[in-house]
């Protein structure tokens, strides 16, 4: 039988940064295990080993914790893409490396990506605005990285991000909703999305629609 964590002594105050970190770390485990809708605040208190008073000093709801976790993940994604873009001057390689950043996240944190990514697609969710803000930032990063991509209609770049999200979500869904994501599945997703990117941005010839600029 699993042992329950000892309750923190009443009145013991945690520093704000420590308490916030404990709650967010505990939430990552619980959300990955139970999903967002089936998680209660009580589940988060137990996972983080904090009092209800401490929880509500940091967050107003479980959705606020999910948003903090999602903000952290998307900030890391943007930073990873910035580094990737800075490492090459070739626009297709820049797209490719940013795709690899997305896919590494899906491969290592598949279940959490599936749960929070699904929540972020709902327009009524507090995560949705951050999702669209992240798209805006990535579109600006990719278009500003090269003179050629700067001329592109931003909707083309944005459409690539939507396609990448959809492909990743399908692969995660096939892998027990992110619980069992194989390297082969991630590589399959990579090949598919890179076909979109290379054909969409570098395709030329008769019957091929001109790049929208």
C-alpha cells in the first residue's frame, strides 16, 4: 500500500516561489495522470503537499495552475525556437529545427502536451489566449529570421503551425493519448510535416500555386 505524504504542520508558511513551484510540479504529475477535467483542487493539494490556504494564496483555481504550467511550457518552446533560428541562416532549416523543438516536447512530455494542448484549443479556456499569443510570436520569429520569409503572408506560416499541432495531436492520440509515444511515431510526424513545409515553401513549377506574399 502506498504511503501518504505527511501533512505539513498547520501554520507553516512557505515562501511564494517555493509554494508556487511545488504546486505547479505536483499539478504536472496529476494532470498527466488524470487529465484536467477529472482533477480536483484536493488532488493538487495532496500532490504538492501544501495546505488549502497556501494553494489559494498562489492560485484561484486548478485552471490557473494549468495556465501557469502551460505558460512555462510555451515560454520554453519559444526560447528553443529562438535558439534554433539563430543557429542557421537557411529558412527551411529554421523551420525544420523549430519543428524538431515541438516534436522533442511531444516525445518527452507527450501526455502533458496532449492534456494541456487539448485544453488550449477550447476558445473558452484561459489557455486559449496564450496558445494564440504563442502562435503570434512564432510567426513573427520565423518571418523576421530571413528576408525571403519576411515577404510571406503570415497566414501561410500560421497555417503551418496549425498543421504541426494537428499532426502531433493525432500521433499522441494514437499513442494512448500521449502515454505511449514511440520514437517511430515522432519520426513519422516529422516526415509528414516536413513534406508540408518543403512543398509549401520551396515548391515550384507548373501547377504549383505561387507563394502568397
